[in-house]
């Protein structure tokens, strides 16, 4: 397993992985039309290139033998009112390809995310997770995140509910020591 920061040249491979993992995770929860609309808006090559160029977003990639198998994105920006910890950063995206589940990749990627957040001065890490994604919620709870609220997440034209989870200073100890 190799962990590294994404660069602009990774945009095509990242776009493919991002769309595939989102579809794997959420295809049962959205219509084909809403899924196609969301994938086109969020995971095209040009969108991934913009995200890789954005100084507010850090993209961490996991590859095995040169094949991208997972990624996470940490970003600064607007934070929901229910996230009250100091210096918040959002764990915006966190995905491992389905065929690589159960190999410890997610735990290692979460440790890399925590170190990145610390490097960026983050003391609170927060995320939104679909309320019906029990596997992800269990993983995040095991990683020290606690439910602090909710928000709406649009998949195409479908308004879905995400639980907002957070960990950090005022939530559950130091973000780095939670992994």
C-alpha cells in the first residue's frame, strides 16, 4: 500500500475511482437519473482537476501496485453550527473500492487523514455520512467520531439526510490519537 497526495495528473484515475466508489456505495439509495446527475456534477475529470488544484482541499490517495484503491479529501471552509470544536476541518470524502474492503486500508487511510488534519492545524475533524450507511457510521464511530447533527445532501435532485459526525478537542480527544 502506498499513500500519497494527489496531483493534477491523477485527475482521470481519481475521477474514475470516485465515481465508481460513490456508485458502489449509494446506487441503492438513489434513482438512476439522480445518480447520473450527481456523478456528472461531482466526479468528472475537470472537476477532479479543479479539486486537486484547490489549496483548501488535500486529496490523499491509496494505491496498490499502481492502481488507485482508495482516497480521502480534507477541506477547509464552511462548517455547520453543530460542529463546535476548535479549528474544524471537513473530511469531505472517504472511500475505499469495495473489492479492497476488509484489508485494513480504511484504518490506515484514516490515520493519514488525521495526520494531514494536524499538519493543517485542524483540531476538530467533521464529516457528513448518509444516515442509511450503517457500515460507514460504524467505522466512523470506531474511529472516534460522534453524532452531532444532520444536514441535507443532494444526490441529483434527491434531498437525502446525512448525519454529521465530529471528533476532536471538544468531541472525543485529540484527532490524531483517535486512529
